[in-house]
């Protein structure tokens, strides 16, 4: 359901402002709308189609109608500050997915847990190198390395980038300290490893430069990639450098459980991804709204600072996914159907390498 519902009495309406109707945002819209309807609310849903001025106008219109609550997935983290500062303080405002900055009007923040996601990605890298087991515990007699790795992060304008990288480093740091892992390029600062707008081509260009300048005809043993788009791009750079997909390909992490990357898990171009189900985050947003009270941080409650206040937060942990987890985690959760995954693997996975050709018999043999 991607259209707005008919207006209802103001004390029965929950407004929703989403950035897009594309991709998984359709699932988000359905989960929010259905959950709020089950709770007895009517919904006024607006879609901004990725346009900042459109979303600012939509949020202003929604607030003018005096809903009891407003759920916003912002196109931009700072563009809604003024309109929310001027809003009725009685409206419960939930920031969805990305934290709206610099306004005290935000009452609740619901999102996937970026720190936990980063930690799982760091653990996946260690698993792929044989340093920890499936439970994340150190492996006795594990390889001593040293393994050369490279770090990639998301865009610096994404509030999730810093905690995600910090989570990854929390998993990797003991192995960096012991020199089992080494950063081949020496690039570790956020401004060095960040990827503007999370763009895959930008990440591929950086890794290609690093391989050329640092690796002298070889390539890193592992690449920490925060997203599936970046993971696929750096896998392409590794292939271009001569790494052969399959067993022995560098360990590449990712996140998003995108169909192309699920296919890459099966052919060895990517070692792991994360399932960050937006429907779980949407359910948390519905739960926040149904309380219909402006939350104040309880002692010990987790909050996130948005520049104007400490916002009570509900952060949903992701699930790690490797090739053997696709059926149980991705299909089992209903995120993708078995048929859709099979179609993606058939379309996007590389064919398995065939046997080496048998040399022809010598003439006259």
C-alpha cells in the first residue's frame, strides 16, 4: 500500500513520510500501514521520491493536519530541522532509519544497530580467514598470518558510518594489535576509508589504486566492506587484479542481503552479508507510536545524541549471512522467497569452473 489513506479525525491519524516507494521501501510502507491499522489508527502516507524539497513540503503539510504522531524516514538528515522546530510539541515524532539532526522535536529513533552490524562484519572477516569459529571464538592453532586487509566504510554524511566502523574495529583490533592482521595500505582513519555516498565505483577505484601502489602484483587477503554495493565493487577490483572467484578468493564482507550479493556468496566472490530487515525496524516504529506518549529517557535507557537532545532509541540487531545461511536466515525470515533467491543465483552467480581440459594424445600415440 503506497498511497495515502483518506483523512480521519486528527486524534486518530498517524502520518508517515518516506523517501521512496522503490525497493524494500514498499515493505516498510506495508508494515507501517498494516501495523498502525491493526492498532486502530488511520494513516496519511507521503512519498518524497528522493527529493528533499518535496519531503520538507510534505512534512509541513502533515504537521499542519495535527496528527497524533509522525514517522519520518528522512531523505536528508538536516533539512527537516526548521519545520520540526516549528511543529506542535504534542505530536510524537519518530525518526526512522536515519537520525534527523539538530532538533529537539525528535522523540524516538528506530533503526538497525549500526555498531552491531559493524561488529558482525568484523567477525565475518575473521571467520573467513580461519581465525575464529562460527560462534566468534578464537580457533585453537589458528593461522598466524600475517594477513593483509583493507578497510572500507560508508559515507561520512551517513550517521551510521562511524559506529559501524567502530563496531568492526572492536572485533578486529586484537588481531591488529597482535599483528596477525595488517592494514596493507596503512589507511585507517575515517576520512581515508570512507566512501562518498557509499558509491561502489568510488570504492572500486580506491581499491584498484591501493592494489597498484601497495600489493605489487598481489592483493589483500580480506576486505572489510560495509555494504553489498561496495562488496560487489571491490570484488570486481580483486578479480581485475587476478584473484579468481571461488575458494581462495579474498574474504569480502558486505551488508544488505541484496540478491546479487546472495548470488556472490554462492560463487565465492563475497564471504558474508548482513540481513537488516526493514520490516523489523518498521515494527519497532509502530510500537513506539502506539504508546502515544513523548518518551523521556529512563535511567540506563540507550539514547542517541542528534545535536539537540538525547533521543531514546530502539536499535534492531542484524543477522549475519554466509552461503550456508541463505535458506535458514534469508528465506526463513521471509525477506526473500526461495524462488527469488534461486532466480538471482541463476542470473548473477558465476558458473562453477570446469575441470582442466585433458591434454590431447600426441600424434601417433
